[in-house]
C-alpha cells in the first residue's frame, strides 16, 4: 500500500482530522492532504513525528512491513538476528 493511503488510514483510525494531525506534528493541513493524495512525500523529520504520533515504525508508514507496532517489529528483528526463537514471542 502507498504511503498516502497508509497515512490516511491510520489518521482516520485514530479519529483525527487533517488539521488535528497537522497541529500534532507542527505542520499544516495542506501538507497532510498533499501526503495523503501522494502529491508530496514528507521529510525524514516529519516521518519520525508521524511514527511517534501513531506508535508505528517508519517502515510501516512507507509500506515496507505490515507489522504496525514498533515494539513487535523490534522483537521480530531481534529474533531474526539470532537473539531468540520467533516462537517464543
């Protein structure tokens, strides 16, 4: 799924308007609309703010993983690095 669709979905799932999200990340409603409509991509700083706001990884925002929760992603990455058996999660 494309970044804009992901952003729109998690924003709506969080019951936030574009204006409310913009205020949370110190941006503008038009920037949020442009991200959601795939007209612009955010800077890494904005991606970090979105990641923290929604408690998701940047990889999730960019559509590189379907694992939404940051902590779960870290556990899986640790397990895959040989840290522990994935079945222990």
